[in-house]
C-alpha cells in the first residue's frame, strides 16, 4: 500500500514541477514586456500578470514542499 501511495506522490510531484516550469515560462514573457519600453496598458497588464504568476509559483513551491513531506511520511511508514 505504501508503494502505491509513493508512486502517486511521485506523479503529483512530477505534475507540480511541470506546472511550475510552465509558470516560469509565463513569467519570463511578462518580464520581456516589462523590460521593454513603456506602453500604456500593456505594461500595466504585464505587471499584473507577473505578480499573479509569481504568486502562483510561490504557491506551487509550497505545494511541492508539502508533497515531498507527504512522500517522506509514506516512506517512513514502510
């Protein structure tokens, strides 16, 4: 049973890491806009998108830490 839970945990970790990588790519797009010349409206949208994306990345990091803790607990039981 612990092995099945560990495999599921590994799958969740992989999914979280893939989602985090996609968020980082999205953040880079916003940064490119922010690094360019000011363009009213576009710059503000990029700033908001950047801030939302950064918050999502930080939430993803917390979820990964939690999942890793769950994984350790499963291995400790076996």
